[in-house]
């Protein structure tokens, strides 16, 4: 007699679901043949009229990227996107459907001299360069994007996708297309950063990730704060509550080392306006949570997390340095981790941190591998020359990070 276990049944169900999904993608790939798609280059400032189509695309992508969603990107563009545009890939059907959003800028002097490069759009508030691509038309949409860049002589023949997740859905779809097209590629700045991706019994994640001694110490510090005054942890998700919490974040961050260095969000009016508007816009779609740790009504730590589909991003954290001996930022991060681990609608959280971060790496044990991928979309592009220059640039940046403590150009 054959005994079918629950794990066998689950595996069979997963194989069946995968086969159905593959068949559906194949059918839709025929419907959205690359030759029937329409691609165009447009400045970010011109994209307000297509916000509805853009938002719908963000809901069905092969790999989420909240930083490329309209609520965030249009506000960020006012500060960081003056020279940025995007390749938009549309279906040839009626009504037309947005299938791909690939923001980038032309870096004419990326190396100080030499060939120009079309570089995917990232900045200090958006550390992820994965384009938005319809999961059911990924292959033709990506192929149409590459073909448009190759054919548009106003765009460079060299393309760089920065902060691309190595094992994500976009990279998985991109690789075979590049091989079929015989486009030369090279990866740079490969690194990993912490991510939260709990498996098994998610309720035990923190106890598993932190050793018993560290977990006990954090509980002791929490009790000591309770001896000083009344402590309270809150999570805010409603737009009005998020708006109020963001103002508290600005104030708290400005009082710390970032305020002294002039890098706090509140140090510049344009960045403050961008952050406030972007977060309120995302909160209206249920994509922001602000966790606050109060002592006698005074915020001593605040974290901001963003969300899209089943993914989230641990975007910002600030804490009151007057209480650093009690590690309020770590205590709040652990509390937030426990909350997220128990939310089955979230499969992973990107820390948005630097590699080997001294705090989050010891709480979140999984790693997200990233790289910058250079692609020669035209056979005549000076790929070998640009590859050498990018290698030199990467080496110089790595040296600057070691000397300057985290500088990224």
C-alpha cells in the first residue's frame, strides 16, 4: 500500500500549480509577442497621466519594487530624477496595458570620460533597481525593453542595472533572454545584505535568530526602561497617523548624528517634502507601517517599513541617542521582527542596509544577494573598455567605503 504524506501532497500541489502557472505564462507570452509590443522613452515628469496603468502594473509584477511605484517614484523624481526617464513597454492590444517600467538616466560621464551608460535609477532613498515587469508577460516585455534601447540611437548602447537581486524573478527571466540575444554581460559590486525570510515556525524566528544571551539582555534593557517611565509600542498604518509619526521621525532623526552631519531628511526642505508626500501616498494604499517606541510619551525609536505585494522593506530607523545604553532601536527592531514574522502575508523583508551591518545582521539571518549588471545591447558597444572602467570604479568605491565608512558614489 502506498502512503501519501502531507508533505508529498503539498509537493504534488506545488508541482501542479507551477505547471499551470508555466502554461499560463506561455499562453500569455504568445498573446504578448515581443514584436507586437510598443516601447517608448519618456521623462518621469511626463508620467502623471499614466498613474492608473502604472499602479496596476505594480500589482502584478514578477518582482515587487516599492521604490518604482508611482506614489514613491513621482515624489522622489522631484528631488533625484531631474535627468531621469523610463522605457515604457505597452501591449499592442486595445485597451493597451502597461507591461514594463524601466526607469534610468543617461550617465554621460560615469567614468569622467569614455562611453556613456544608461544606468537604472537608484538613489540614497531607493536602494533597489529591479524594474517593474508584468509577471505574465515578463519575457516579451524584457525583450522589448532591450530591443528599444538597442534601436534608439539617442540612448547609449551600454546598459547598467544597479542593485539587482541576483536570484529574483526579474534576473531569472532576464538571463535566458540575454543568452538568446548573445548580449555580452558582466556583474559588478556583488554583495549581500540582511533580509527577513522566515521559514518553518515563524513565531519562533526571533528566539532562533538571537542567541539566548542576547535575547535575555534585550528583555533586561526593556525592563530597565520600564523602571524609568511608562513604555509603549505602537504601529501606525492609517494615512493621518502615518503623517503624524513621520513628523516625529523627522525630529528624532535630526536630533541624532545624521542631523549633526546634515544628512537627516529634515535637513533639506525638498527631501522632507518628498518623504512626507511619498509616505502619505503609499499609506493611502496600505503600504506603510511606522512603528514607534515611546517612553513617557516621548519617542525614543521609530522605524518605517514599506510594502508591496508580499514583500516589504525596512526603510528607515531613528533612535534617541540619549538612551543609546538601552538599545531602543534594537528593541523596537526585534518587536517589529516578531510582528512581521507572524504576518503570513509577508514572505520577505529587505533590510535596505549595507553589507555586514552591525545591528540588523545579528537579528535577520537570511541574506539578499545583489549586483550591478552591465549589458551591451549593441554589438558595437565598447563593452570590454567599459567593463575595465567599471571594474576600476568599483574598486575605488570599495576603497572609499573602507576609508570613509560607507560612502557610495
